C-alpha cells in the first residue's frame, strides 16, 4: 500500500532551521555548546524539574536514571508488561532483573496492586511508564517507599492531579525520538528535583569525570551526551510547546467526537489524569478488519506492541498470565497522530475505522 496518512510525522519549521544554522555558524556543535544548557533550562521550566540533563536518547536516559539510583546486578526492578520495550531492556542492560507486572484495566499503566504483589527484598526501583500519554498512578506508587522512575517518553505535556509529567517520580526520563511529541530526531533527557541524583546523572553521562577536575575519573562513565545540533532543534521545539501539544489535543478531540456516537472504544482516561495523547489508541475485537480497511485507504494505522512477556527477549522473565496486557495487545491499535494532521485527514482515518468496525459487526 502507498501510505497517504502516516502514523506519525514531525513538525519542523523556520525556528528549528534558524537555531540549527546559528549553532553551525558558531561551530560549537558538541555537547559543550551553550544551546544544550539552554535546552535543558527551557525543559526544566516546563517540567517543573530543577535538574535536567540532555542525553543521546530516551534509552540512554533510562540507563542513566537506573545507574544514578545505584541499580545493578542482583537488583530487581518492577516494570509494566504493556510498554515499548526500552525500559525493560534498560534494566537488563545495567545488569538488573526486570520483574514484569500487569497493567490496570482502568488506565492501562502499571497496576499498583500488581506492584504490591511483586515487591521483594531485592526490589530496588519501579519503572512507571506513562503509556501513550496517560500518567501512571504516582501517589499509589510513592506509597511503597521505593524509588520510582517515571518513563514519560510518551507523555510530555501530560499532568497527574495537576502536576506535569517529569516531576512525578524520583527521577523521570523523556525521549525526543522523531515520532515523539517534542522531537529532535534522536535524543532524550533525565529530569529530577533531587540535586544529588541530578549531579550523579551529569557525571555518569560525562565519562564519570569530576565536574571540578578535568580528566579525573571517579568511576567509569558513559558518553551519552546530546550534541549542540540536536539541542538546537530541541530548543525550537520546546519554544513551540503549546502549539505542538495543543495540536495533538485538537486531533484527539476530533477523533473523540467522531467515535463517541459510533461506539468505537478509545483507551480509558482517569479523572486524575490530563492526558497528552502521543498516539490516539482504540481497542476493538476485530482489529484486523479495521487495519485492513485503513490500509486500503492508505492510512497507516498499526497494532499496538505485543505484550512484553510474549517477546523473545523477555519471555524467560514472564510470571503469571498478564490478562489485562494481553487483552490490550490483542485488540488495541494506533491511529495517525501528529501536530500537522488536518481535520480532513482525521476524517479519512475515521472513515477507515468505521468501515472496518461495521464490516466486523456485520460479519
Ligand atoms: C520511545 C520510548 C523510549 C525510548 O526512547 P528512545 O529515544 O527511542 O531511546 C522509552 N520508553 C518509552 C515508553 C518510549 O515510548
């Protein structure tokens, strides 16, 4: 099929071009470029986080967050079964063991009751994923007294009980991959209000060097830093925050309005959550019919990720039946969601969904 309406597309304009040109002209293109610090400060102001460290990707940011909390071999980290795989892989990459738990049918994020059942003497952290733009239940997670890593890669601009994502756990991470809401191609960041953890992240991403003493390495660190060219794009995107996040909210309203009367089920939203839709998601028993109808119209709708415990990399770690995640993985699908999507394009997607939905019902 030729794709006419892609699942995701990036919004790059004059501001991004100007910022990149300025950094090129300055020749300060490494992570030492002042634009990296400016990007971090602009993010911190939006996220309500005192310490923001830009990183090469969201996955690097996850690894930095885990290491900054001292997570390593012998430790267990509780992770949700419904997520992009990156947070689960990051736990394994630092040598710890992911403990995969089911999500809640009410909000599709990690189920605090399942977390409670899986906490043990070796539990060092919980990774909560704000899946598809909906925050996890942070008050319930904080009650366990275990550090919480907030994977807000898909939820920039979302709020939990009025508080922005990025300030809800012990430490948070974001991704700026090209398909994310604030996009730099590749990129990510760590955000925290804990000064000691923030300093540790900074040192970890800077070869373990003492910040006051050049070439004095206190531990073996990474170079997971972001370049000035990438941060130039990021700074422009953060300056367009309201526009980019508002446009996705508008797309969400168009879908919601079209589906409310048609009996198409969208992913649930809790009263304590202000969702910031990353990908608009519906769930339907005859998903294949909808995907086929959309494909026939050149609409790039896609099935959600397979459950983490069903994937070759993680199957050994499965424990239990994961009924909620498996049901979502079997029925949920994403519809095109981007800041640049027009109402007419949303209408075309809706036609595809309704065609598949009613075909399924008639069958
Ligand atoms: C995109 C994503 C990541 C990974 O970010 P990268 O920048 O692609 O490494 C991590 N966690 C979640 C939940 C994501 O959706």
